[in-house]
C-alpha cells in the first residue's frame, strides 16, 4: 500500500467531481425554475453564466492530472465530455461576458429542454464517475 | 356599461331565467359539443331570420362583399352596447362562408380576364369519379394537379379560411382571421398525427390591429378563471347560471352576481347576453390591481444622427417637416413629454428650459462614460414648450450643414436616452444614417461587397451583444427603441437592430436614402407620418394561454420573452404581428375544441390601463385527411418564413432554403398518403387549401431575405428577414407574392363597393409571370408599401391619354411618381382602384410608373417570380423538382 501519483490524481478527481455534482444539481434546479416561471430569465442567466467556465476548467483540471499520471482509461472516459464542452463553448451565442446562456433565447422551448436534459445527463455522468474514481483511488492505493 | 348599479335588488330570476330556456331549446345538431352553452335564447330566431336575408343579400356580382369587408369585424361600437348592431354584424359573419362559396361559383365564369384559361387548366385529378369530384368540390376538398394547373392563383383575394365549430353562435363569436390565425383550422388530436401531416403548427397574431369596432368594458370585477387566470370568453361552458367552467384548464369557477346583469336590457339573468360572451375580441378598462405603478405619461425621445452622411442624405428636412406638421397629433394627454438628442462623434443635448428664447444646445464630448449635462429640461412637456420645440425643429435641418464629422456614436446616444427615460419609460426614435463607429457599441464594416451574390451568407449574426444588453435594460425600464435607418452604406443592421428587436420596437429601412429621390422621400414621409400619429400602447405585456395539453414552443417577433407565456413589450404598435409555434404535449382526443387566448395589457396614450383580449377556438379532429384539408396555406407560409429566419441566423441560409423545399415535399407527400390512392399516374396533387403552398415557397426562395445568386446587400437581406418576423400576415404575403392587376381594361372588370360605398373596378389577380404580360397592356403591381404601374409599349393611346395624360408612349416620362388627376372616367377608375388598394394599408403606398423600355424596368421584372432568372428555378421547374422527390 503506497501513495503514488495516480492515487493522488484520483483523490483530486474525487473531490472535484463532488463539486461538479453540485454544479450540475444547481443547473438542473435553475432550469426547472425557469420552466415554472419562478425566475426572470435575465437574473437566471446572470447567476448561471459565471459558473460555466469554472465547471469546464475544473473538469479539464483533473483530466490534465489523469494525463500526467498516465491514467489513460479514465482520461478516455472523459474525452467525449471534454470535446462536448469545448464545442459548446465555441458555438455559444455572441456575448461579451463569459458564459453560455443568452436571456433572449433561453425561454425558447427547444433550448430550455436541451439545457435541462444536458443538466440531467451530466449529473448522472458525474455521479457514476464519482464511484469510479472512488474505486480507482482504492485500487491504486492497494495495488502499488 | 360602466354603471353596473346594484340598485335593483336581485330578484329570484337569475337562476330561473336560464333554466326554462334551456329546456325549450331544441337539441343542437351534433349534440356532443361540451362548449355549447345551454341557454342561448335567440338561437331559433336567428335561424328563421337568416333565410330571407340570404336571398336578399345574394347576388352574383361581388358588390356585397365590399360591405362585408367594410364591417367584417363583428363587434359593438366602442363604449356603446346595443343589441342591434351586434346582431347585424353577427349575421354578416355567419353569411360569409356561404357567401364566399356562392360567389366563387358565380363569379368564375363572369370574371373577365382570363377565365377560359382558368377553367381549362383546372384539371382535377383524373382517377376520381364525377360524383366524388362533385362532393369534394362541395366541401372545398377538391384537389389539383399542380403541374397541369398553370393558373393556380384565384382571381379574387384569398380570405382567411373559416373555422367551423359546429354551432353558428360559436362560429360567429370566434376571433377574426385578421387578428388570430392558426396554421390549421382543425387541430390534430395528437403530436403523432400532427407529425404525420407534416404541417407546422402555430398561430400568428396581430393583437393591436386598428379596429373599427371594439367593445370596451368597464366593470368592477374582470371575470377570470381562478386557476389559470383565463379571461371569460365565448367558449366557456356554463355549468349553471352561477358557475362557469374554464375552457383552458377545465376548472369550475363561480360567476360574480354582476356578470348576470345585462347592460343592454338592464335586467339580471342569462349571462350569455354579456358582450364578453358574445365576442371573442374585447377590451377591458383595467382597475387598479392591474397597475404596478400609476400609468406612465407618453414620452417621446428622438435621437438624430447628424454625422456627415446623415446631413448629406437630407433626412432631417423631412423629419422636421413631418414632425412639425404632426406635433399636435402625437398621441398623448396633457402630460406628454418630448426630447431630442443629436449625435455625431459627440452628443448634442437640447435644453428646452422655461424662459429660454431658443433651444440651448449642450455638447457632451465624453462618449465613453455618458452623463447628462443637466438633470431636467431635456425632456419637456410638449404643451408647455410647444414654441421652443417648433423653434428647434425649424433650426435642425440646417444646423449641422457645415459639420464634416464622419463618426456616429449611436451606442452612447442610446445610453443617454436610457438614462433620461428610465424613470418614466416611453418611446425612443432613432434615425441612423451611418455605421456607429465610435464610443460604446462601435462596429466595423463586415460586409464584403464581392460576396453579395454568393450562396453562403456570413455575418447574419450580430457582431457584439452591446445593443441586445442595452435593449434588455431598456425593456425592464419600459423603453422601446424604434429605428429609422436611412443609410447609404453598410450600417450593420444585424447588430444594431438588437436594440429594437428585444425592446419591442420596430425597424424601418430606407436603403440608399437621399432627400432628392422622390420615391424614397415620399416613402419616408408616409411611414413617418403614420408612425407619429398611430396608436401606441405603453408598458405592455402580452400573455398567450392555451388549452391544457398544448404549449407554446417558440415565439417570433420583437419583444423579450419574460417567462414561458409572457412577452414583455415596452411599446406595442398597431403595425406589428407576432408568431408562436405550438406543440401538442398530451392527447387531445377527449376534448372537442381547443382555445388560444392572447391578453394584451397596456397603457393607452391617454394614461388608461387597458386589456385587450382575443380568443381563438379551434375544433380537434382525429384523421389525417381532416387535418390536411384544414390547412391554412398563407398562415403556414407566415410561420415557415419566421422559422426559416431563425434557421438562417443560427445555422445557415442554405439550410433554411433546403428546409423550405423539404417542407413542400413533405406536406405534398403526406397529402398523397392521406388520399390512399395507391399508385397514381404522374401528377403532383395538392388539396385546395394547399394549392398555393409551392407557389409561395418558390416565391420565398426568390425573396430578398432568402435568395442566393442575385446580388443582395447584407443590410437589405437582414432587414427583409426581420420583416418576415414582424409583419402582420396579409402584408407579409403581399410582400412575398405581390398582387398584380391588369389595368388597361378596367371598364370591363367587375365592380365592387369600397368603404364609402363608391363603386370600384377591381381586376382579377394575375400570377407573377411574364407569360401573362401582354404587350398591349398596363399592369399594376402592389407590393405593399410600393406600387408599380408597368406600361407596355403597345398599350392603346386612348389609355395613355385618358389615364396618364400623355399623347403617346414615347412622351411618357421615365420619372413619373404619381397618377395625374384628369377629369375623365378612365382616370377616375384607375385612381379609385389605387385608393381602394391603399385603404387597407397602414399608410399610402408610393407609386412609380415604369415603361417597358426604361432602365428601371428590372425593378418590375424581378418581381415576376414565377419566371426563370439566372440562378433560380422557375415555378414550373420548381414543381418538377418537388414532384421528383414526392414519394
């Protein structure tokens, strides 16, 4: 039993992933509020937009550590989401600040459903990967 | 009816009056309609009286249609409710379906122009028995082989299709097709049926249309459903005389006692006599609960571009002239305020303080951090300072003649405007002539003139979000920004239009504007005059509700969507329309009708809070055949155009073009499927209600907004796209597929009566193809805001002499922009036709006379969209392309 770099990578991933779970929970709730008319879309976008980049950066961060520690399998699992994030940010609407959500188009039913579905899928993905990282951490701790 | 006195004590009547009537009523045809109200006492009466009236009204000419047009809108004159006029207009509407029917069959042979052709080509599909054909014809369900029918356009105006609810009173009460249109007049019962029909589902609404008759109600309690807040409407179900069931959410609500009071007969009893129940377009004067703050005064601020290009264009002369003339007609009460800001590379404010002998100009040079030079007197009460305002307007046109400033700080000017008006809200009118290139929101020229004809169009998206964010700020302070773009160069409408699109404003575009050009200056004068004097509603919101099981999906128009069914409209004007896509979420098979209700809450220019409510009721059907045969082709085109604009901006123009063609293919395929004919020998079949769809689509593909291959300036294209989003349907159709009339033989045409009951000779519509342009003729094309009179070289000298006052074709000038008034019948006929066509427009159209050998004839010829032009298919080729794809 030894503490090596890949165990460290999994520990970081575990902690960050916990944050990401909260991010996506917040995302799901925010869009539900929009759908049920609790919040004004301008306010809601203002509260969601600052959180987009931190989420993407956190996700990128632990994947970078995976790459450094040579955890290729875990990296491959995350590559689709990474690619999705990059593409999503590249094709965002024209806006001056950081973020993805535009208050003028967010109430469009298509956009709203898409965002809500995205939230749920990410939540599931982060939850599942949470357990996988837990397993990875224990495995690398005991195997070394 | 404001006096809803409770002086008469309530007798025992209310309950008893309704019930006996209900028992007396004969069982209604169909019988299963849940929305049929039990007590409509006069139903039988109406049936009886109708018969003689039909005979009376019936005549083969179209003379009476004009009368129908004149008072098509079946409501009670404002503030005055008497049963007589209402009853009458109700009749009119009931007749319309039958009448139109009769008229069709009778006028066809008589309609002068090219009837033989028309009948000859109407080749009904071959493999149907004569009996079948007869029946189908009777029900309006005949089908056409588009490839065989060269002249598909009906010779008369296309009226909105009738909605049949299986009950005459309900039919009569339904919302007018000019205000509320649905893409199908019968709603499919499930999403899968809708998908099978491949029709888009949506509604188009023109909520603030100028109406000649509108019932206005002032009452203590506005009756609304407690659960979904729907306003009571003609399609609710009265459980008994004290309760009503909401037709949107099906909740049973109590009826307030005062609702049983009939203001006409001043008695208590049957609630169905109330105007709310008789008409589905109604206006309430709202009590204090509907105000978040006291109603705002009318505030108008004008932002004027005075950069070099603007001064050169000379628009200031027209602006000052029109505004000076119309100052007294600006809508508003004694609190009305006005203000002016001019801008080039700095902001010029005008203080109109009391005691000044002339307006005091203040320049603010710091445009990056805008401040107001003085706290008040920038917006002043018009009545108090009328002389100063007039003085300023007289000075303005020449004031900046010597400035050579090429910059335009639009962003800063808008920020200043926002700051000045944020306390009250109101309307900002911007005149913009050059690209805003300094200060906040500065832009660069993005258009590559060499790419104007290419298949892919870039830069349809805004360059930055400055104008959009500012528009949202304006919207939350109830400020709307309207743009008058008088550019001679690229001004990036795609970006600056954001300020209007999200603040509920409107955009007018006068490309290559020069004061000296007669058509453009007349067009600006006409639009500006209409703009200044038209009705306006401030601090408005519009909510669209629909029956449970359906939902509004996407909104089209200029506004900000504040929640799933609420549109925020800082200003609402009578010339803009809105569109909504609708989706069916639940199965609707257990209901007979579905309803849409649009409620527009606004502050009138007189400081009254009012609610205008429109309700549209549509039957639900379960078969594909019914759905397809209930399609409303014009409304479909209106909605498709809006969807295509979104598609071109978000994806690409070629995607949008492809989508248009696919829609035509899909719809015609599903129609073929619904016919169940098996294998058909050739032909491209379309039902009567969709026979013009391919024609309109091929016209859209050649429209400025969506065409490729023809040189189109980016600004013109973007503006054409935004017009697709905001123009009310009839005007949109006219700009997509202009009306063409032969005018050289007006005396042979049929006569109808205009609103003043004067006879007008109205020729039949022609299709837009040079095939029908005769060398001996003269043709009038009406594109909505512009008309063209095309004179062919072989036209008779008599026509030239009588109508236009010139002896022969060669003497006819190339620059003729009005029809001279000459004392003879032929000239009178032409002028009254043009006046008649103008009478339904928001403002007079400009007119241009084009000779068939003048260089400007291409303006006319390019609108003959059925012909083949360089890169675009002709209509016939387009049909063949579709036919190859239809499975």
